[in-house]
């Protein structure tokens, strides 16, 4: 923009108009995300909680977004580890859960290597000594009251996250280092917004990662009676 004003670059060059447009759009999205996050934190945004069958909801999100135009080159898999005969009902704002789902998907895509893969996993979490333990991985995840939860994981085989960055991953404007395989984009607020949404659902969100091997972002939702 300054180059155009100073006459250093041609104002009629299309690529510069595209650059200005992209930067303006990015700034607009960042400001909108910041407004949304601030309103959520101050409880100015109301959530529309409705009972949903979580297996059905995650399947819909998986089918809807795996063919998204900007991530069509990524391989997706959906793995359901929950008992098929059991109805898993949660009380959620489905629009906000979709927002969390997409934030985690796009975060994974940004750090994938070429021909990368993303796995969406649905599982149950059991309480043992006040600690929820992942049935599939048998690893301690987080502290929660004595209540059964579902766990939704977004697992990738990308570049992973350095261990020193993990404590800050859900903070505002965190982006970490630039991906070596895909262009970084976004406001740096998606994960902070996701944390706020999940906490409003009385759930927990977290991440485990091994640098060079990939990352697993997960969130939990408490089950309720049908």
C-alpha cells in the first residue's frame, strides 16, 4: 500500500490489488474474532443449548467439511470408538461446536506435511480417581467432576508443536512458528475462541503433541440423559 502511495509500484497491477484485498479481509476477520471472543468472555453472547446425538452431529460435520475446497487435498478418516448400541446425548449449541470443529481442522491443515492425513476420532472418557482417562489411548487427559464425557479428537501427522509452546497454545494471538509446508493464516484467535466455547459447555479442551510426529487436539462434552 505504501509503495502505491509513493509511486514505487504500479497502482494498476492486479496482484497488488489482490494483496491489499487479502490483508484487508484478514484484518476484518481478526477484528470480528476479537469482538466475538470478548463478548464470550463477558457472557454477552447467548448459547442455544439443545440435546443432540453426538455421533450423528460429528458424522454430519465430518461429511460436510471433508470436501471443503481449501482442504480437498487432505486425506480424512473418521474413527468411532464408542459402543454402537449406546445413545450418546449431549446438550450443546451445535453452531458453536461446529465452529470449534472447524477451528481444529484448519489448525491441523496449516501444519500438515505434503499428502498429510487428519483423523477425526469419537470416544468415551471414564473417570478414575477424579481424572478422566482416554479409553483408546489409556492416558490421563484432564481433571473433571465424576461424570461421563465424550471425547472428540482431531489428530494429524504434521510437524508437531515444540513442547515449550504447548502451555500457550490456547492463548490469544498464539501462532507459534511458521509452518514449513503450508502458508499460515488466520487471526490467531481460533483456539482461544474454541476454549471459551468448550468451557461454556462444561467441557475441557487440550492438546498433546510430539515435535516432528504430529498433534492431537481434543475436546470433551458431558453426556446427559436422553
